[in-house]
C-alpha cells in the first residue's frame, strides 16, 4: 500500500515471520536534495556538499510491551494529575540529563513527551505511553550519542518494566557506533532478567540497522 504513495520505497521484516512479534520497517530514500542543486548552480565549493546533512548520526528505539502495572500507575490522571508529576515520579526526567521536556498527561490515562538536549544541537528524546494493562505499550526514541547504550537501555527498561521489548539501533555507515561495542564486541546488550530471542542486522542505504527482541525470563 505504501508503494502507492512513495517511489523507491523498501519494506523489511525483522524477527520471525511465523510469530506475531516481528517488526516491520518501510524506508524511503529522498531524491537529490535542493541544497545540492543550489551548490552546483552557484559553483560553490564541492566540499560544502559533504558537510550538509552528512554528519554521523544514530537513533536508538526501545519498544516495550506488557509493562509493570506498578510503574504504569503514574500515567493515570487520577494518580498523577499533571504531566510534570508523571515525568518526575516515573523517573523519565532522569533517563537522559539536561533535557528540556515538553510533556502531556491524557485523560483518563496516557502520556507523551518530547525533549530537546541542551548541550547537543538537534539531540532529542521522545516517549509515548499507553498504560492500560490489557495492551500496555511504551515507545522510547533518542538520537543523543551515548558512551554506553547498554546502560541507557537498562535505565529505560528499569523505568517501565516490560515483559518484552524490541531494541532497534540505526547508525550512519560512516559513524561506526555499534550497540554493545562498550563490551568489546558488536553483539547486542545482554540483561540478566531477559533472554534475547532474535538478533538481526541489516545494511540500508547509508545506514546500518541492528534489531533485537528481548523476553523476560519466567519468574
């Protein structure tokens, strides 16, 4: 269906095809950017081309399902009347320091926040939460570079307590960042309470993608 609206799109499925918890991705590569045309038209130095929108970047996503009800209680308005209370009581404000946070608490439940990094131009964090126990879900995303993605993911998972989560990590090919590199290899992070069900890597146009599915060990 998306191919009807986008030219040159590519669809991917990460994880097991015969399971309901596989993860779908659709990518579209933009055409020649206008700024490249302008560079050529005005005979500007060719070196400028590589400096615009070519800097190394990375994006981490943690998609969490079946969350701890005790941790989800902060996102009900009868318990936390304001978004600021939910942000503080849940620990969201401590996930990545120095964020300027714009948050919203829905009625009767639900939460959304967007944060901009004070010290990293263009650095952001975004979280969206559906706390109902029947279909609880939290999405976390950031492009802020980390010394240890393993530690950041651990903080995110500890904040929300999922029984299952998907980790995806996009990094530009020239970046060189890898999930798990702080452990001395290129494997995905390991956590004591979780089993890694699936791990896949994929080379996209200009980016590398690492995908992993985690399930909590039975208690």
